[in-house]
């Protein structure tokens, strides 16, 4: 369920500009992103979010890798969304 929720969250962030803006405002605080997602009805842990990002990392283009290079969680969520 949690992996599916990460994927659902990523897909929803991709298609909902308001949701994406809210995630961007949170910044790089993984715990805050997880709490925000939980408040919106998603259920996954910080570790599960990071694992999903790692799993997607092997599918990244050079441009997407540059976005993640700084380690920003927002970039990671963005990349998960782009690859999902």
C-alpha cells in the first residue's frame, strides 16, 4: 500500500498545480512532506519516499539527475513525479 501511495502522491502532485505548489513551499523537510501527504490521505513513511526516489533514480535522464544532485527533497519528489 505504501509504495502505491508514494506513486499516487507523485502522480497527483504532477497533475495538480496547487498540490505541487504546496509541496514546493514545504521545501526539503522529508518529515513535513510525509505529514503533509498523510494529511491529504496518503500513507507512506520518509524511508518509503526515499526508497521510491532511489528506485526511480536508475531511470533518470541527465537533466533529472542534475535536479537531484543538491539532495533537495522537493527535487526528489519532482523527479519521482516526472518518472512516474
